[in-house]
C-alpha cells in the first residue's frame, strides 16, 4: 500500500533561513532511502516561514522505517529549536491512477 504524506512546517519567525538548509539535508538523505518514491520541499512565497514537504512511499513499512531512522531522528532534533508548528497528514493509498493513466 502506497503512503502519501503532506507535511506543513512553520518556522519560528526569523529562523526560516536557518531551517532551510536542515530541510534540504533531510530531502537529500531521504531520497536515498529504500522505498522513497518522492520527497519534495516547497517554501511558500507569501510567507517564507511556511514550508511543505510532499512525500510518497512505496509501502507503510518503508514510511515507518524512515520515521525510525537515525538520520531522520537526528535531523528532526536539529529542526526542533527552529520550528513553531509541524503538521503531518499521511494518507494510505492502494494504487496511483496517474501511473495507470486512468481518470
């Protein structure tokens, strides 16, 4: 079962520049993990303190392995002092219709 997740991260005002390289390091490390199909970082133009991560995992097991990895835990600890709010919305999916070209 595929897992898609949208993470919304709000930096503490004035800390967004310090947070950005940490988030980029998380993206680089995560893209190397087994089962990661997509891991993209975005920053809102209207409010530079808001970041989004869109991630897609091949399976729930691979997603959970990511959350339990030492690299993820270390980077999350580095982020903690720079983040005001973090919201994660994982969705369990059975198939990707885009790949199947269905509408």
